[in-house]
């Protein structure tokens, strides 16, 4: 019998790249999607344009399991995910792990929730991961203000968030793809709820840089990110999520990571120490 082949959508991203590493370390065969040109002789990668669906059908050929997500930048995540779910169903995959976001199940009209519902009705064996905000946003999306001004510039108010380390999400996904049992849907969080002042203080301690949190208005956030080339409709999605954050909806802490991995999720201190070079 031929060994399983796992498709990883978003394989160059924060979660997908670590997931690929973990699966390969366990001897698993993987196929990695990319939007870039593929070098001659490269057999592990397949070129896919998620915005048009080009390459999606080919990506699923011979695949037995899949990890699906909608990369950042797309406001209509359902449009991205639905063709992937349909292909998974067509090929009768033995396992699908879908990553959405914490809280999307509160509204069935949410694009992420629509994708979840489609997967739930597909007849496939699946798990849905709903992570909270990533710690890694501080060394990627919010990094410019931190480096240039020493400030975390987001419209988050003083609300707490149970940030999660993206590496824990990858580990959870790997365990599920390799057969671990767990509830169908998992809300994934870090070990505690923190506000952005807490994050700024710990990053400052770890890196030696002086970082502070400065709340900005939604209008200022919109202007800065649209000017930086982020699609306007996606900026509106981010602002809506920040609205939920300010109202306290991102503060709950779950035990899902510990239940599956048998250890506490990585905390802020660990994250800041591991990524300290990002802010120096």
C-alpha cells in the first residue's frame, strides 16, 4: 500500500511551514502549495493560485490527507476554501484539518463559518482548528512600527487576548493529521490572557529594545495598511476582528493545546525569547 500523501495549503506561511517540517520529521510524505514559480525538478511543491482556483485540482491528485487554510489577504475566505473542500470530498480524503479563527462559529454568515459548515456536511473525517491571535503577528504584521518607532500600533484598546504561539497550532495540526483523537472543533489559545501592554513589556525585556503599546484609531490603522498595499476589504476584516477583541471576545483561555499535546502551550516569555532577534 502506498504511503499517505498530505497536502499542505499555505505551506510557506507561519503555520504551514512548521507543519511541513514536523510531518517530514515523522517520515510523512507532503505536497506543498505555492503561488510562486516552481524550479525544474522540484517534486514536493505544486503551484496553486487560490484566488482563481488554478492548479487546485492538480494539487489534490494522489493526496490522502490535507491541511487547509485561507492565507492572509483574502476577505472572502469561503471563496478560497470551498473549492479546496470540494476537491477533498471528490477525492475521498481520509482526513482534513481546516484552520479558521476563534469566534467565527458565532455567526453562520461569516465566510470562515460557511467553510466550516461545508466541511461538516461533506461526509469527510475532519477537524477544525480555531486559533486566537498569533504571537507571531508581533514579528511579522506589526513589526514595522515596532522597529521604526518602538511602538505596537494597533486599535486593540485595553482588552486582553489569549494569544497563541503559531508553533503550537502546527503541532496540534500534525498530531491530528497523524491520527490523534480529539473533538471535531478546537478553539486554540495560549496559557493566559494578556493585553498589549503586557506583550510590549515582555518583548522589551527579551530584546533589550524599548517597545511600548500605543492604541491607534481604526481610521489610522486603515490608512496605514491600505497605504502599505493591504487590500482594503481585508483591512476591514481585520478592523472587525479588532472590534471583537476590544469587547473582550478574544480573552477566553482553553485547554485544547494541553489536552492534545500533553503540555502547556508556549507562553509569551518563551515566544519573546525565541524571536528576540526580530526586534533588535
